[in-house]
């Protein structure tokens, strides 16, 4: 075999792995009912592809070939291990007689959706849901997940192992929930997807403000969910992520420093993502019933059409926050509304609302609340109060670009 042909086949297999491995794995998990066996047999199938495609040519339907080959690899693995576990012999027979149409794209996409709901089952802890989703649905390595959430690969690996064991031992079904169960289960899935996006859009700590790989994976999951479950909250979440993502290039300087919304070069905003996001907001609101994600997306939509900070319709934004508070009366929502009120009515109005939140004992350990109080105090010329709040925010901030921004503000006030 010519070396050049072998290299070409390896490139084809490598590309197939990048584009098809998560779909193949989702189908194999459904067929085999075992995460680890599915992954092992999938890797065996890709290894076999290099040899067989070099000899026999590249099949027309790559995904179907990979699923079929992996299935037979799994049967071989189970038969070898049946000497030590008799139950595997019966499972191998069951898998061998199971039929599936690997070429059906609808079936494959349903498998991916089943996998998302399985990884985000409420019986699993939120940290395990995130680790499993990133590993099994998105295909991120344990090292990449650990890096994103500032923990060790061994910790992430343990979460994944425990999650798989819980799914196996509790016999968590690999299914899309029924209509009756869907609202509760969907909320868990959307929460995990949004957590992943937020960690990518504004990392909780570290040297970099953003992790494009994580936000990109979250948007990919959002698109998949919106195609298969066009619920208003699914559309709202996808819209919210797209509208936030549209500002990515304008959020940091070339040196990686934070640029506030009011100071961003809006010509850098991605107008295609904005148009798509706004269209999804309209679609979500046309359903007649909206939730928190759709309302937050509507707020981002108002920001997206303002060509300058002065053109922002703050009254409309405050009205949306009033609506959001009816659905989610959380201190974070109150804080964001306070900032919007300050932009509409003046800094003093915002300060009074933030200090009322602090007086209740809420958000005292949240650096962005102190940063917002500091900024409004600065705008009023209350330098001493601004410095105190900036220092407190700096004590709490973990992300280096945010810390540099707060330090810069303190130097300006000094």
C-alpha cells in the first residue's frame, strides 16, 4: 500500500472521528446500554476503519459503517468476557439480534437527544451532569473539562465514573422523557447547557475571560435541542447564547483585558448571530408563554439593536426585568434590574436598590454586585465609597481580566 494512500485514509478517518464520533457513540450507548463498552467498541471501529478502508475503499455511508462495525466489535468483547460473567453472553445475543437503521439521521439525532437527557438526569448531581455532558455528548477530554472548571482531571474522572455507575445501578432509562415528565427534565438540561455556556463566555476564574470551545459546544447543544424540541424556553436559551456570543470579539482588548458593554466597538458585533437570535426571540414570544431564558434573550435583543450606548432603550429593558422578576425573583436578577434602573433614572436610584439587596444579606460575597455599586458611586463622584466597593470586588474576583479591570479603576480613583 502506498504511504500517501495510507496517510489520506488516516486523514479521512480522523475527520470522521471529529464529525461523527459523538453521534456514533450516542447510538452505541442505546444499543449496548453501557457507556464504557460503547466507547471501547467505537474506538475499535475507528481503528478498524484505517485498515479496512485502505484495503476496501471508503464506504458511502461512514456513520452506518462505523455503528455496524462497533456493534460487532462490542459483541466480540462481550463474548470474550462472558467466561467471567455469564450475563454478558445473554447480552451479546440480545445485541446481535437487535436491529437498527444506522443510516436514519432522525434516529441518530434522537439518540443524541436521549444521551443529553440521560447525562442530565435529576438523580445525578449538577457537577456530575456537567462532567458527563461535556465528556459523552460534547467529546471533551477530562483534562479539558478539569481546566475549564479549575479542578483536577482525577476529580472529573471520578465524577464521570460515579455518574455512569449511577445510571447503570439505578437503571436510569436511555429515553426522551414523556410529555408529562418533559418540563421538569427539560429544565435540568437547559440549566446544564447554560452553565456550560456561561463558563465559556465568562470563565469563573483563570487567565482568560472566555473559553470559546465551551460556549461553542453549548450553542451546538442548544441548536440540537431547538431542532428536536422547539419549546419556547429552548428557543429562548439558544437566542440568549447567540446574542451573547455575538459580542465576543468586542468584549476584550488585544491584550485580553475586559471591555465593558458601554465601551465596546459595536462594529465588531456579529450581525448574523444577532439576526438569528432576535428571530428566535420573536418565535419564542409568539408561543404566548415565555420563561426566564426567553425574557433574558429579549433583554439582550434590546441591547443588540442599539448602535451606541445612548440609543439603548433602558425603559424597555427595565420592563423586561420586571417581567423576569415575576418568573425568577433572585438577587442576581434584582441586581441586574438595579443597574438598568440606574441607567434609566440615574446612579443614585441604582445604588439605593443595590444597598437594599446588601441590607438583606444577599450578594455580599458576589464580586459583580460590589463592582456595580462601585461603578455607580464613581459616576456620582463618591470616590471613597467607590474605592471601598472596588476593593471588596477585587478581594472576591477570581478571573484575571476582571481583576486587572478593577485594579485599573482603583488607580484612576487614586
